[in-house]
C-alpha cells in the first residue's frame, strides 16, 4: 500500500486516454471497466500492494460493448455492469456479470426491462441491485429519470418505482439499510448539492430529504462540477469533488446570482465528512494535496486486520482514503487521468473501524481472578498473582495457545510471568475476558497496554487503546508519551493525531518538561514532522476580548496541517507569533 500523505506514481498498463471508467474494489485490488475518451471494453485492475496497473488475461465469455457512464457494482465475488453510453452515443439497459474468481463474463436473461440510461447510480442490498436515476433519451428528446429500479439477483426480475427525485451524475452510497443520494444534476440540468435518504427495508420506497441545497450554500459547500465521489466508513459519509471557493460564493451573494462560476480557477477540490448520526458536516483541510493537476476518483479502502482469533469474519479494519488523479498542470493528448495516487489514513481523522465486542462482557469478566475456579496463574512484574482460566486464554490469546501447544515450561507449571505491572496486566486480561476496555483505565496504563497489544499482535486491542487515548486522554501532560508509544507500535493514525494536538498547543507543549523528557529519537521524529516550508511570523497582536483572559494581547499559532487546519491561542504579552506549517 502507499505511504500515507504522499503522492505516488502508478506503473504498468495504465488507463491512458480514458476518463470515467467504472471502479470496484475487491481483495486489495481496484478494478476498472470501460471508460470514455478512447472508449473501451477493457477490464484492468490496480494492485494496491504494488500500485501497478495490470490487464486481465484469459478472460472467458463475451464482455459488454465499449461504453462509459455505466455502473460497476460488487456482488459477492462478481461485478455487475449496468447501462452506459456506447461509442456510437447509444444508451444501454443491459446487464452483465463478471465472476472475479473464474474471470468469466455472463449476460443473464432478465424478466422485464428498464429504460436505457447512463450517468445513473447503483448499489447492492440484500441480493438486490438498486439502480437510481440516470440520463435517457428518445428519438425526440433527452430527459432525466425519476425512478428507482430493482433487480432481484436470484430471479433476475426487474421492478420499477417512480416519483423519485430526478437525478443524474449523482452518487448513491449504502450505509446499513439506507441509500444516500447526494448531489448531481436535476431535470433542468442544474448542478445541485442536496442529500436524500431511502430506507430500503420499508416499502413503498420514499426519498426523504436530509439536507437541502440552501444549507450547503450556507456551509460554503456548493459543488461547481456535478461529478463527485462519495463513500462511507465508521458512520461517516465522505464526499470529494470540486467546489466554488468561498470568495466566489460571497460574490454570488452580493450579485444575487448563483452558479456563476467563471473558470476552473474559481474551483477548489474539497473533502467533506458528514456525521450520519448528528448530520453535521466538517471540511477536512487536505486541499493542498490537490492544488496541482486533476483528481478523478476517490474510494475508501478497507484492509482487514487478522488477530488470529477464531471468528466468522474479520472484526478490525484499517481504512484509507484513496485518491487517483494526475498532478500534471496541463493535459496532453493521451492524458492519464489515473496515473497518480494518494492515500490518507482514516485513523488520522480519529476514525477507528472496530466493530462490536465479540463476547458477553459481564459474564466472563466475573470469572477473572477467582481462585476457586481457575486452573492457571499469571505473575506480574511487581510480584502480584492473577488467577485465570486456560480455556478462555486458549480461545482468546494466540500467544498463549502457541505456548501451550508447543509444550513450553509454562504450560507444564501452569504459571506464566508477564513483566508488566499488575494494573497493566489486569487491563490486558479484562480485554481477553471481555473484548473491551474498562472506562476507568488511566492513560498511563493504556500507553503500556498499547505496547503489550503490539507485542502479542492483538490488533483490536491496539486500536481500542489508540481510540481511547485520542478521544479521552489527549492532553499536554500525556501527548508526549502517547506520541512515543504511537511511534514504537507503528500506529500511524495515532501519531498524526498526537502531532496535530501538539502543533495546536505548540507553545504549551514546548514549554512543558514533557518534551525534554522524551527520548532523542522521539524528539527527532517530532522535529522531522515540521515541514521545511514552516515559517515563524512575529508581529504586533490586536486586542482580544475574552472573559476568561487576563491578558489583553495574545500569541496566535496557526497550523496548516496535512489533515485539518487549526488555530490555538497562547498568552505571551505584546507580540503576535504565527507558526505556519
């Protein structure tokens, strides 16, 4: 996988001269079918471990005709292609299925049909393909579809539901049993920035408006180009597209005009995140990555982390935002729209994909440290003893299982020594017994527990420690130690979050003794995180009226960080100091 926050050039059989293919991700590969420009029926994939584009060889069956504006949707181990526009400008309504295991194309016979279309959206929900909207035409006119079509993938039967918001070039994102329809163009051909939700388990299907166009204008989140990309993780909706800048929107307000974007210079790439519980939007200030060139695709990549604990499915994922584009400032003939790649670790936003606890947390915890029922003993580094149960440790702790099956000395004596202090070992065992962390654990224990989880390769425990340290324990007192442990355990997300906090509170952190107490290696890592272009600006400060401030003049640190932008205030008297990174 790519290095985070660094642009990498892909290699191999690239998609040169092709725009708007349809993508799906499968087993750490990104598949691309079709596309406009040099309209094609090729199926290629990007190996996300090597960042090399490859063509599929020995493909069986007849593929769909050359097309663009179609959809590719993953269903089990297959890709479903629907609709699109051919190189003869004919719209399609056909369905093709490509089996990723056998590498075979198949065109199923469907019962019923749907209107020919392109620039529609599609998701799969409970073995049903949900196709929404799109652009269509007759011999006399073109028009926007106001329907949602459902293909039962077992019976291959189409049903159509009307009275939906007419949309094309929009996005449809499935979160649980809800499909979120965002932005695109309406029946007038006007770019809109609204958000609807459809409950797919409740008929009749109704598109409920969540956020209207005017609310997006108030946020400064107005799409200037209808093409955008939307994906979800951890209960959040991420949207990436090109937006009118704030200055342009303010000018529109003064002139009582709308959508009067004069040129591409008025547009900026933006990444926004919607909390689906609170419906609060937050702009992620990573725009500097997209200042040069064009960015033409975005997706969330989920990488499963295996704890080696018996489970019907992976529980912990390390999620990344993947962007594809081209950093060249000009487009030449045969332009490669997907040459360059950028990834951002979702954990650097504080988003940890942990799933729910796998165990009934209260029942097994009652057995921990009960001598009358135990058959194994753990001695801690400070000489204390904890009574445990071999069967629980065998099922939940792979290191313990390996120790017992290999006939090590500890498996005979029924005693194992863990050199950490009692509080850390007890917190570890509470996780083994309950699959969760005690809310009362102090940050010092969590820091040491993070090291222990890393030693035993318990990924869920590592991520739980990281999440708890970030959300509950980040402070001037703790941040240096958390930063150190993040480096030692290679927790990149926690490292970025801690750096962000230290930069936000730069004055207080540097003046504290915490920084001086860190090892030379950790201090060097902190200094390396400050970019070469960082500038320290000193000037006169203005008066700040704040009830809680005892000093009239303040020192301001403005940090432009790779993930988000923050401002923090520290009192220093007359001067104003601005640190720009």
